[in-house]
C-alpha cells in the first residue's frame, strides 16, 4: 500500500512538473510585449558604432561613440528620462580590467548629476536582476542612484515565459518563492566577486533576461530615442556594438514600449514603496506629420516581432541586392533558413559572426556560431569571423541594400536565437527604411565594409577557414541546445 501511494505521489509530482513546464513555455506574455509599432516618419537619424581592431603593428585600437551619445542625451534632458539597460555593473569575470572604460560608474554619475540639476524631472532606470546576481548583492552604484532620487526597478523575470523548461518547471514548483538576502551568500559567484546564495544560482539557471538597451529623453520640445546592442558594463566597453539614434514620433513609440516594461516590476526591499510610473507625453498628428517625407520611415519592434520583421526583411531581398548580417549569436532556425533561401535566389549574402571562443576571460565552446557558420558557408553564403582578443563582436545588425541605394536597417538588443526572438527574453530593436544616400545609412554600410574588408590597415575580421567547424557532433549539440533551452545563447 505504501509502495502504491509513493508511486502515485511520484507520478503526480512528475505530471505537475511536466504541466508546469509546458504552461510556462506557452502562457500569455505580459501586456505590452511582442509589439511592432506603426511605421512613422523618421527624423535626425544617426548611426553610431563602437569598434575594436588590431593595427598593422599588432596594437589594440578602437573607437567608442555610443555611450558618449547616451551621456549627451542625459545631460540635455530636463523633463523626462527613461533608460532600460540589461548589464549595468562592473563585473569582469576572470578577465583583466586594465583597459576597461568604467561605463557603469560614468552612467551612474551622469544620472545623479542630472537629478541634482533637475530635481523635479521624471526619471526611471529599468534593469535586470543579473546586476544584483539575482538578489545576492546590493551594488553600491544602484543604491547611490536610489539615494539620489533616481528610481531603479528590476524586471520580474518570473512573469516571462520559460526558455529552459526542464529546469524552470521544477523551480516554479519547489523554489520560486525562496528569497535571499544581500551579503549572505556562500557559493562561488558566477561573475566573480562576493559569494552568492543557492537561491541566486537557481534563478540564474532559468536563462532569461530583460535584455533591452534603450534610452528616451527630451531635448527641449523634441523627443530623442536610442536603441543599441551596447551595455553600460565595464567589461563590455571594448565590445563591438551599434546603435541608432532618432528624433520624433518613433521616440515616443519607444517610450510607450518602456512604459509597458516598467509594469513588469520585481518588488524588492529597496523599491517596495518607490514611485515608478511616468506620464506619457502628449503626441499629436501634427507632430508626426512635421517630420514626414525627409528621412524614410521607422518602427519599434520588441520580442517576437523582431523575428517576424527579420525574416520578412530577408525574404523581401531580391537578386542583385546585398544582405549583410553582423551578429554575436546566430542560431534561430527560421532566420537561418531565410538566409539560405535568399542566397539560393541570387541575393548576395554576407555574415560577420563572433567566433564564440571567449567571454570575460572564460573559454567558450564555439557554439552556436561555428557550426552555423559552416551551414551558411555550405549554402554559398560568405562568412567571416570577427577578430577578437577577449572582447566580443556584440553587434546585432541586419542590412538590406537595394540597387537604387535605398535600404532597410534593423538593429538593437536581440541576438538571432530562440531565446531572443521567440518571446522568452525582453528585447528591443528598431527597423528603419532608409532613403538612398542618407548619411546614417551610408555610415552603417561603410562600418560593415570596413570590418569585412579590413580597410586602412586595420584588422577587424578573419577568413572563414580560421574557425571552420564541420563537426556533426557539435552541429547537433547546438541544435539540441537551441531546441531545449539548455544553453546560455
């Protein structure tokens, strides 16, 4: 009898685990996510890039423009300032830190100074709990912001779908409600630093994030938006990244997506009583039409709408056109198939990929990009690898260039993976239909060519053969990891 009861209990627990896992993969996502905003006139569009390379003498060179532009936006704002940033910390893993720019400190200081200049301005920073290592730490820079009156909220990741259901189904049954107290950890920190708790490790293994990187600010009566792949993270300061800054109605649409993001809020000890709402500025059809016809059209994409738009962009490309992709992680089967279809119908397709060989001092497996690179190469798609030495080729950029010089540019936070494109992470990209000859469009094209061709004696990229990987074992390992969510990509 006892044996039967135990057997029934075991079956019941297993069934609960399976049903919980399935529900949280497919459950409805929070309101305001998975959005494609209407196309609106684009205005004052600027392409920005951070890049690193080796000189002819073998020295490390580089340029940074993205966070300089972010700091300019912060300094100019006096009515409303909203940021949503994934990595906002000085964690460096096991890598050396001597060459890193202190981006987290710079951003924190810029926000505090602007709060002092404009005490009544609405400000909000949205970020991911990874910056507290899921509750085990109380970083000084976040506490200083809150002490200065800058509201900081962490996203409640439990409200998102589960990308790693084998673990998350069990976690939701047994451990979701467990809490941890900062400074009380005893296990090794996965990002180096003070010890962290078992609860933090359990949360980390859900493998999902608010991965967005956006800022919206006023400049006088204008509204400025910026969408990027770059994080205010010290150890990421040498990464290759891109951004698009723009003015006008698309900035207000971006702000509306962040108003939805602000509602997905984790209640913590520090923000339990904080006011985190902000008022959406009034927008009128006159304001939208005032920018019409000058610089093409633009829309904001979040979550799975990035996947939809990416595949539509690739499928719309025609023979004789150029399709260029620069990507940190490329593994999504729908995107890969679309790229192969484009190459098969005569589109010139190029992919500049990170070789996934190291991250913050730790050696990586080369997955998913090396087996995917082989698959693309076998489909007559040209592939090159970013030349990196500790930093990452962190760009997420897709460009279509048409014969008349016009084109479409899509960039932002999203890697082209299942986790990033299938409504598991929170992500934001911007898509811009650029007119022929626009300086920002030309700058983006020149940026890609410079890195692809190693122009001006700079070494940005390597031939495909340098990291070619035809291992079928590694290919099917990547496919299994992608399908199950048992991966960090």
